């Protein structure tokens, strides 16, 4: 079960609605940082009411954010960031949540890029956020962190909210320019938009391209895809992002009597050929040789061929080769790579049963 960080703003309410409509079970975590008095309390009440309406478990915690900021001598933004991610990690450990999903979007990614450039940064600050990674807290560094809305702009999110009749809370401080991020959002980005109306998409494509080129030339390049536990006996559930495809995977012996053709709603691949695969989501540079195809295909092109919208690409679960993290062995629930096909010599298979 996934834990969703829900502030009550339009981004997080869009995320919550997408996951709710997917039918996947999830819980909500709301942080009340106490920075806006009654407005913060009203945000908390709004999220509590929404969760109660749909029967979703809602965790709420109030933080003494200003005191924490002063004690550590750090900014309010950094204090809030540390507090929330540490708490999310605690919740995952205590309740067994599979990971945390946050509502960062393409605009957030572009804003972060500009902030990093202004502060001075290296390659890690230029490649931008990843659709999946880990909580930035040393105590919980193995807890997956997902950003399912990273492929959506604020315009996309607003259109989705209106289409689905969503309500949300507006943060009054978003209009203030005392914070650096707000200055970029409210003063700099309108100028960028005059020059290039689609500059957010352009910057995000540039970050993807830089990450791809860096990864192809550096063996230890930064990667944000969390590695799932290696193959184990029995069934294991996994769900990634909002385009949630719940599935079970079960390694089992194969005696050659089962049909090799992929059954509907199920993927079967050779367990030994797959080796120590990892679970993850799409990154620039990923490729697959679909079963029966003459050669490899970039996943970017595969998604286009199969009419998967750009904003849904990060939500499609993938199995990837441990030897080449860009080699996709299975696109769940669609297809497998030719290299892991079942043949007469196969002795063990992995059967992936798609639940929805």
C-alpha cells in the first residue's frame, strides 16, 4: 500500500484523486507546519474531511517548524522538508507502506532547475527530479519516493481538476515573493512564457536529455529508480505510481507442458535469463526488444507506438536487467523482452499475474 503526501492543494488533490480512481488501496499523510495559523488548520480539516468521505486512513502531524528551523539554523523551507520526509519514513516503517508518493510536477522540476543553477550546481542539480527514487533522509534512505505527476504541467493538473470537479485549498503564500521559489514562479517564469509558451516542457526534455547523455557516458551516473527486493519465493505485490497496475509475481518451476505463448492478463518469462532483475519505472535511455521483434526499440518510441500518454509513462511498472539498468525485460502488463522468452530449455519461470 502506498502512502500519499496530501497538502490539500491542487497538485496533491489531483494525485489523490488519480490514485483513488485507480482502485488501489492507499493512505494519506498530511503535514500541518503551523506556519499560516488558521489557514494551516483549515488545510488539515479539508484533508481530514476528504479522507473520511472516501474511507481512507489519514495520518496527520503538527510540527513546530519555526522552532526547529531556529534550533538548526536552517531556512523554514529546509526545516519543513526535513520534518516531513523523516515523518514519512517513520510512517512507512511503522505501517509497512511500500513507498511515498508526492505531487511534484513538471513546473516544480523546472523551478528546481533554475534554483539549482542560481545557487551553483553540478550534474545532479541539472538532471532534475526523477519519477522515482528514495526519501532524502539518511535514516530512511531505502524507502521509495515516487513522483507520479512529474510528467504533468500545472496547466495539465488544472485541466484534470476541472474535468473531475475537484476542490482544493489555495495557499495564500503562493502569491508572495518573499520565497525564492515564488519569485521564480511569479516573476521569472511569466517572462520565459512570453519567449516560449511551452518552456516548462522544453526544460524538462532538456533535463531528460542531459540525464540520458550523462548516464550513457558514466557507469556510476545518478539514478533515481529504486531497486526492489530480489526475487523471492511466494507472491509479492508491487504497485508504482498512479497508473497503478497491481500485479503478483511468482517464481516457479517449468516442465515444458504449459503454453509458451503469453496468456491474456499474464506475463511469463524465463527466471534464469532475467537474473537479478529490478523493478522500476521509465527513464530516458531505456530500451526493449519486444518479443519476436527483429531489434531493440527505445521505450520512448514504444510508448508512442502503444499510445501511452506522456504524463502516464512514469507510472508504467517495468522489470529491468540488473546488468544493464536501461534494458527493460518486461513492460507490465504489456509485453516481455525477447531475451527472457520461455523456450524448451527453460527450467524456471516468473509468472506475473495482472490484477487490474
